[in-house]
C-alpha cells in the first residue's frame, strides 16, 4: 500500500473527515500539521497553488482535499490509487 501524506490544521472538520476515511482504509498516513508559514508555503507549492486544508498526496500523486478524496472513494478509484 502506498504512503499517504496529508497536510492539515488542528481545528479543521474536513481534515478530521479525511483522516477518518484514510484510517478506515488502514493506510500508512503521515499527517503534517500546518503550524508555520514555511509548512503552509510547502503545501501550496506541492499542491499546485491550493491554499485550503487538507491537501492529500497518495504516493507522488496529489489527489486534492477531503471532497476529492471522498469522490475517489465513491467512484472506486481510491483503492486503486492506494495499491
């Protein structure tokens, strides 16, 4: 199973929802909490300019935020990406 990186903030219901789905999938999740401007800039650069959290990466692929993650799950594509 591929590694998953999720940029998040402490108080973020979308981050909690995304993390819940990823934990249910039993993925190896690395959560990067945005606690500094440097980490925020890193997330923006890696995500192609997206400024909201969460921003989720599966392996080297940026999949987007919480809604994007749940759309992948609904279409059956999430499990394929995680393999």
